[in-house]
C-alpha cells in the first residue's frame, strides 16, 4: 500500500480521462487514505434493452506504487451482481480494456432463472495488462437465482482444485433437497451437504485457463438449468426421471469403499502368484502401501469412505411445505371450489 494519501493533484490527474468519458468521481464516497476513488453510478437501459435497470459503478484503487486496480460492478434490480477486475500500471489502459468487454456478457437470463458471472481480465500470460498485450477473461465467481433459491459458485479456488458451490434459500423457506440433487448431473458434480444456513457442494473443473473458465461457465449454466427443470416438477418426478442417474451416484460414492475392500480381500491371493525375485510386479506389490499413501494425499479431493444410502422415491407432494391455516381459522375456498 502506498504510504501517503491521494493528493488533490493526483486525484485530478487520475480522474481526467474518466471525466472525458462521462465518468465522474464521487469524492464523498472515495477514500483518500486508502487511495480508492469511487465513481458515480449510472444506469444502463438506453444502450441495450437486456441491461434495463442495471446500475454500473467503477472503483479505481492504487494498492501499490505503479499498480492500479479498476473494478466494474454491475448490479441488477433483483440484487444479482457481476464484477470485472483488471490490474495494470496505467489507468487509461485499464479503462480501455474494461470498456472492451460488453456488460451483457456478464448476464444470462431465461424465463425461470437469471445468472450473473464475474471475471478477472488479465494478459494472456496471466499477469497485469498494458496497452498492447492480448487479454483473456478468467471466471472468478458466479451467482444465479432459480425457483426461489440463490446459487453461488466460487471458481478460483486454486490450481486444479474444484469450484465451491453454495445453495441458499430465503429465510423461512421450507424447501428440502435430496443429497444427490446435483450429483445426478454427472461425474464432476458432488453430493449436497446440508449445513445450518445453506447447502454446500463442489464441482470439478477441467483444464487450465482459459479452458477452465469456459468449462466453469458451461457447468454453471447446466447446474442452474437442472435446478430449474427439477424444481418445476413434483418430487416424485425427480426419482422417475433420474432413477438411473441416482443409482450411478450410489456407485460413485461407494467406489472408495469397494476399492478398499478389494485391496483387503485381494491381498491374500498374492501368495499364490509365482513371481521371480526380480519381477517388476513383485516390486510394486512390496511397495504398494507407501505408493497408496502418496496417491491418497496427492488427490485434490479426499475420498470419503461410506456406505451410501440407496435412492428411494420422494414421498412429498411438493418441494416446499404448504403452510397450514392457523388454529381457529377456516381454510380459504375459492368461488370455483364452492
């Protein structure tokens, strides 16, 4: 962090190119001590109908000497937000690169769901950007609203690590979801873990950047579409439609246990093998315990040894409990029912 606050001269110099593009600094909301300049928001809508009601805010930070960070935040009326962050040594170059990314790229909307995606814009080699360097978009975070639930995805969890998913319901929501709600989508999706405030899961992402980000975009959309389709139907249809996928999830969850049992019961059979003292197979068998330990601790996700429950039809008539009438109050009856 720079040691001194922003001077008025520095502020005027930094905001001058922004002002020429009708982006005016909000001095009251800025923080000179932290060297942070916040610009006044403006609303989209006239430039694109898809962005109607979307409010854009810019934040320019100077965390280190000769290093600036420009963040664009797009906020929808429903509360979904999407960020675009770019870092470099020249604020003018950062603004040029930021404006080259269409705000509509951040959002995807259908009748039953809405998705917001946040990115980091960096050079093709993974560093800060300048005026001439080619750039790439890296997905950092995703959020979606679907059937009364809010799904968030943290994509940048570390090299080779799975993305983290959280599924939140509104306060007072009585929705109940099975553990395999997401795992039935495919091998890269893991089971839902119910916590006090939300459900958590992980999602395996393949490849290196920028392929990892493209894979994350596709899988985020696929997850949201699966939730939208499933929650529109009664719970009974979930088991009828995905019974084969649910049994596949049981097999995947049982794999660590099956492999362990196979090693235990297969070990006595080694004595019946006729292997020479110089055999490669004999050497591998002799060193298998440390090799298995190295393999176990080098895995990105620790296997869970468990006996998974068998899938059963869901007996509830709806995903959410229907509120009953308070004591002493007659249930409401429509004119047609009467």
